[in-house]
């Protein structure tokens, strides 16, 4: 039985529109291509799709540089295509989440063009963060872009504007009420078209401290420690805590207002999930307090090693922290910004981890292609388009590897994705990974995901908390083994290199590797695999 509301334990399938399916042969995926393949998504057994941006955009940052948030970019189709997609999804009982990008616009947005024309001190410039140079002519402060280089770009009259990402993505000034008013118009626009909720990009970034737009004063712009894309996790976390442009208290006021707007749609059960890279982890729970958003991404598993102690810690912590605000966690192993899990951990490990997290309480996110076990694409530097690759002059390879289009069918690349030339090359070695190849093979990863979704719905959704049976909490911990019971299912993950024998009673209903084995009431759990045992 499904829990209510619909999103609380939903499985949400992330589609990167440019890479899903190309319906018109231009080499890039589009909305009509998604619509024509929604049955595939429905058959996976997920509850909703999340569409990465498809709005009008010069596409300097994969569409996260939005020039018109209330229209569709011609590369993806038009508003009629968006309506048709939503309609078809609803017919198939799939909810649709759109991506909303409130931290910045594209420099091609009409507001920014007007700001450039209007000059210093104008109301047009006050929608962004424009400041004069320091007396020595350098940028107002030392903030750096997350894509590398300075976070400030100078315009022809000498002022600088702030961009935490690419120079083509000027940050919006949320102290200006016009900004929120415009975003509320955008939220309503898509909700009125039938969208069921939103993924909020850089949800923690909207409010900047020490920026006083009505009193521009370079002295007031404090320097910050440099948050660098290439830092290791610990160094990055330490800075995430302190930089004056992330996770400031003011962002929560914005989400309280948005929550009122969402709730005004009543029984539609509109939901929103925050992309908020914050530290310490307890701060993430502030985004999902009862009067704010519904979910916040938990990014722990995007970087976690395949290690029992580490996984136990982050899973347990997320369960416990969310419980303090009566929320449930979210789990994601891959997304369009991170190396794909099959490349990061390995094929067996990623399958084991997927079955483990699909059994946990909360919502699971699947990045399209994860169900096929796609690794990162093998790209030449000449293929790369990510602004972090371009801005770092190649020092950072960037995120294109995770964004290579999906292989659908046939024996040669581009495997039915397009009749043209795909915007990123699809390696010929992906033939056995295509949807067609895997649909024919009852033991494929695709079929494992389908079974997992069906069994999750049948036995686990709404089944409440987990009870750890073997974990670092127990003296009985065996090296490399994590076991929990949830509802009527015992989930066993063997992270070790050895076959393990466990004696939890019941019937094995799902196994990430090897054949279902049951010898004299004892279950054999192959190395680096997970089994679900129905008690
Ligand atoms: C997070 C998005 O997921 C990423 O793709 C984008 O580059 C940045 N936010 C900036 O919008």
C-alpha cells in the first residue's frame, strides 16, 4: 500500500532532457522524446519524474542558466510539448517535478540585459548584485566561482556583478522583492500547467551576507575563505559552514512563503525538494521543517565509499536527523553533477548499494541510466561542454561523463537515442547495456531494478523505521556486513570480498548478484551483494 502523501516515500526518476531521447534527429534529447518513452519509465515502477531544466537558455550550464523560466527552449520543443508530457505522465500515474533555478538567471534573461543598459544605481541593476570595483580597480571582494576563477565579472562601465557559478549566470538579489514576486509567478505558471512539484537548485544560496544593495559600499563586502571545487570533502565541509553566501538564515523565510503557495494548491499535494549542500548535516533538516519544504537531498551517498562503517554512520545519521523534524530522508547514488555510481564504486558494489537503499525509509532518487548500470562516458576533451571544464582550462574534467545519452536499442552507437549525431558520443561498448539488450535478459540490472521497485511497493513502502540487526552498534558485527529489518523484510548487504552465510529465516526474494541460494535454512550472500529476505 502506498503511503500518503504521495511524495513521502516516492521513487523519483531524474531525467536529463538533453540525454534521454531525441525525437527529431538533431542529436539532442527533447520533451517529445521523453513523452514517447514514459511507458518505459512507468514500467520501471517509479512514482515520479524530475526533469532537469528545459527552459529557454543559451545552455552555457546545461540549462541551469535560464533566460526565460516560463518558456521551453526550442532545442527541447515548446510549451505544447510540455503540456503533452505532463498529460501523458499523469495518464500513466507518474507525477512530474520541474527544476526551478532561483539563485541566478542567464545573462540572456531580459532583466540582465536591462541591467547592463541601465547603468549603476538603477533599479534594473538592483535585481542582481552590482558593485563598484575596489579603489585599486580589483573586484569587490575575493569570492570565487564554484566553477573556478573569480565570482565577479566587470561590465563596460567598470562595475562588477556577482556570479557564484559561470559568468553567464548572474546571481539574483533576493533582498529585492521583485525577485520573489517573479519566482512566485513562475511557480504558479508551472503548477497551473499541471506540474506536481519542484527540485530547487542551489536552494541554500539565495541569501548573501554583507551585501547591502541599497548602500553599495565595497567596505561592506567581506572577503570569504575560498571554497574551491577541487577541495576534498572535509576541507569543503569546513568552508560550507562559514562562507557568507550559503545556508544563511534568510533562505528559510523564502521557503516559508513558498510553502504557503504550494499549500494553496490543496489536494494536489505539491512538493518541493531542496538541493542544499550544507554542513554540518543537522543544518539540512532546517529545510524540511513542517512549514518549509518537503524533502532535502542527502548527498552522502554520492561520495560514500563502499565501506560498512561509513555507510552505517551516514545512513543512521540521516534517519535520526530527519526524524527530529518528522521528515524522511532522501537517497541518491547518482545525479547529473557527480560521477555515475557504477564508475565510482564498481558494478557489483553499485548494485548492492542500490538494493540496500531502496529498502530504507524515505524517498529514493534514480538518475536515468542508473537502472542500466551505465558508467561515465569515455570522452575526449574536445567533446566536453561543462563550464567547470572550460573555466578551469581543463584542470577539472567536469560533469559531462555522467550526462552521456542513454543507449536504447540496436547494435551500433548511438543505439537508437538519435538518428543524428549525439551531442556527446555514446561508446560502442555500451551495446549490452542498452534498454533493448537488458529487457531481453531476465537477469539484467534493468530487470533487477524493476523487481526491486515492485517488491518495495509491496513490502516496504510505509513499513516504518529500520531495526539494525548487525552493524557497528552490535558487538556481533561481522566485518563488512550490514543487516537491518524493516517491516517483514530483512536486508543483508555483504560488503566483503568473501561469500558469507547468514541464518536469518525466510525466503530470499531479491538478490543483487548470484542466484538465489538457500542451503538448509542458511542463506548464502555472495561477495559485494545484497539480499532481501521475506520473513
Ligand atoms: C546545481 C545543478 O545541479 C548544477 O548542474 C548546476 O551547474 C548548478 N546548480 C548551478 O545552477
